[in-house]
């Protein structure tokens, strides 16, 4: 795999005040979410309509540059038993093609149940089918990114008082 595919721990060494971008790669869209500069809160950002890889990658990297993103968190759609199916293979292929186009570190994050959890939240909020379709991908990206942010916060060494 690529040199910029890193374990989550590597994100602990990123510069302060640098944002992360979360991605939920679908077959028709790419949901995006952005962290705050303290890397504590993930917010749904936007959805990219997939066209073809070159255009999708260019749009994604343009957004990453605009928000001065320091790393990418990619949802990995594992099967419920943890095995890898066709969707994982297509996600890995996308990242294999994207990695040479950027120096950003990339980490995979288990996204099992992310879309289900987001859909359930939207149903509880009584969102219409059209509204759910419009926001589910970027909300799933935020769910994925928030999971990684929460894990990073638990991994960070405690602050030292001087």
C-alpha cells in the first residue's frame, strides 16, 4: 500500500490547529465532513456527486486544500463479521489511486453501521425521504470522522501543567 496510508496514531503528530477531512465513499456520491481545528468535533460538509475518478479526486483535493486539511479519514465498509467484501475492495482501489496525488496522510476507519445510525437519527427527527437522501452521505462522513476523533482524543497523552 501507499506510504501515506498510516495508522491512526500517526495523526497525533499532525500540526496543532490542523483539520481532518472524513470521507464516506459511496458508489454515486462521496460524503465529506470536516473537523474543527482542535480535532474534537466533526461537522457534515458537503457531498460530491461521483463522475469519474479523475474529477472526483480533483474535487476532493480542492476541498482539502481550501480547508487546509492535514489528513484524511476514509470510511472502510467492512461486513458485519469484519470480513472484506466488494465495497471494501472499491474503497481500497479509490485510495490506492488517490494516494499518489497527495502527500496527506490517510487512515481507514471502520464505518460499519454508520449509514444505519445516521438514517435512524434522521428518521427520529422526522426528516423526509428527500431530505434524508440529500444529507445522509455527509452525515455518515461526520459519523465516521467523529469516531476517529474520539479515538484520537483517548489516545492523546494527558496535558502537562507547567
